[in-house]
C-alpha cells in the first residue's frame, strides 16, 4: 500500500480511534467516517488524541467526515462500529468503497460479516478479530489499554491492509478458518463482557469473584456447544482456560459493554449472547445462561435510559 493511499476507518469509538491513531502515526493518511457530531468536530479540530498506557499523549491528524461521498473512492477500509450500526456502515460503504476495494471488519459479535457481504459482495469483505483494547475518554480522545493481537481470515486482497497494520505496530496472525475465528471471539466476549458490565468491574475481577468466574465458565461452554453444533471447531479444548487467559491479559480493561452502559449507549448484547441463544434454538442446543445474561443486560440498558 502506498503511503499516500488513504485508509478509511468507519467508526468514531474507542477501537476506531486506536486504529486511526496507530495508522496515522505510521504515516498513513486516515479518513474517519462517522455519525457522531461531537467526535467529528473534535477529530477535525484536534486530530485523534491517543493516551498510551505509560501516560504519554500524542495527537495525530486525520480527515473526519459524516458524508461517504466526501471520503472519496477508497480501496481499503476498516469497519469498527458497534454491531447494531453495521447495516448503516454497509450502506455508507456502498457509496465510497472502490469496485476493487476491501472492507475489513474487526467487530465484535455475530452477523457483521454477513451484513457487509450482502451490501458489498463477498470479494470486497474480509473478516478478523482483535484483542486490542481501548477506552473512549471523550470525543476524539482514546486511551490504549495494552497491546493485543489482530487475527485475520484469509483473503486475496488483504495484503496491503496486512502491511499497513503491521507497520502501525499491531501484532498480526492469520487464520484459514474465518468462522472459527469469529466464534472464538464470540465465546470470549460472551463470557466476559456482560458479566463485567452488570457487575461494573474491570476484566481482572472476574477471576477474583468465584461466582462470576463460574458463571463465565458456564457461558463459554454453552457458546462452544453451539459452535460445535454448527460444525465449527474452535482452537482450544478448554473454554474456561481460554477465557481466563484473555482475562489475565486484559485484567485492567473495562469491557466495551461496560463502557457502553456507563455512557448510556446501546450495547452489542444482541449480537453476542443473543446470537448464541438464537443459534442454539436453531441447532437444538440449550443456552439458559446466555439467555439470562442477554435479558439482564437489555433490562439494565432500559433501566439506565429510563433513569437518565
């Protein structure tokens, strides 16, 4: 990828800001496409401000717009919006992704890749997951929450984005089975995000509260059983061990779902626990724990909105 070739980032949240800052810091021209007016103003006036884990702060210039046509015709895009915003992001990309372009989704939850493929076609969509963490402190201001891994499914057009992410400092790995990759992340998200959101705790506290730890294990086992019913073979034999490894690596992080609830924003619970429940119903796998957390998080969001 040429240094002057722009990279489009769809989204203005925490992860979008982290990727925008890292790529801009590596010399890429970054355009951010979003719908949050306060963030677009902040990005236009001050660039993306990134606070590193060691306390250092830097600002990186980006182009910010709420209009797809103003983004130009781009060949490489990262989709980093919440799952409930994917349909809108897909529609925006139909107006600005080049015919030979590629949109890479690194989103949480099920259904994002399918929604993008329906709008853009399979040849223009790649999928992956990331364990990189970030906190949104204010519009256009993000704090990095430790390093993570970006795992990418195979795609013939992915080379330029792979190179750009590597040069921006991300740790990359490839996977031949994109569905397994996505379900691996769903299992981890289901076991961590809703519990931390409901208990208002950082990830690491899950291992210090025995009932929460046991609940996370049960949630993960249900999700793995659903994936197995779909014929998806996940890369670990011990779901609890896999969840606890991620918890230890992200101990100080506040999950994205906890951040959403604290901001009074919609969560991705429908695309995580909700997706596990719906798929369980289709495959005949019981998912009572995921169903309970799905409903509890939805109730928590509604209660928060009513009291605000």
